[in-house]
């Protein structure tokens, strides 16, 4: 729990440093459920070697570039069974309609204690539905490119501060 508290405080501090007083920048927090699917035939990942359930918590900064186009970097702490890692997606966000957004981009992942190669790059495709001007529901799919790199589905909520 101490490790989680330290990482969470670092996440909030980093994201807070990006927030400016401009009306075109929003700072927010997000959290939710993570389902990870391992593409590996060898190895033991708990009782079910195919799917692992965890949670994530983090922050994001939404930079409005045009009316429909945004740049949205995020920093998420992910806990997956006995493993913890940081996920830093770098999204281009497009407003399909007033309440519906699509986000696409690479994500950098730093695994604390899981793989020999600690840093992995994956691709993310996400959708967000705005319930209000401050609250959204989101879902993303993360695709790993390497043989032992996990894919995942994230389901959660975001809140703009």
C-alpha cells in the first residue's frame, strides 16, 4: 500500500504541473478496471493463464487544439495481480459528436517487476462518452506488439477537475 500511495502522489504531482490557467487545458483523474490478456503459451500467470484482472488509477491533461481535435497525454498506475506498472498513453483525441470521442496513439509502459525488458511500447484505441462536462465513461484496448507483451481492455471513469 505504501508503494501505491507514493506512485499516486507522484502521478498527481506530475499531472498537476501540466495544468495551466488557460481555458483550453483541462486536468483530470481517471480510474477503473483492467482486463489483461497474455499472448504467451509458456509461463504461469496465476490460476487462469489467459486473463488477469486488475485496476488502474491516474491522471490526464486535455489540450484543446481545435474545436474537434485534442492532445491528451495520460499517466496511469496499473496493478495487475502481483505486478505493478506505469502506462503513459499519448493520445490524439477527436470529438466525433458533442458527447462521443475517439482516442488513438502509442502508450509507453514501464513494468516494475514483470519482464526482463522493463519498457514496452504498445498501441491504444480508446472511446469516451461524456456524461457531463466533467464526467466521462471510457473504454480502451491496448495492443502489445511482442510475443510476451500483454493486450488489455480498460473500463473506467474520468473526472475533469
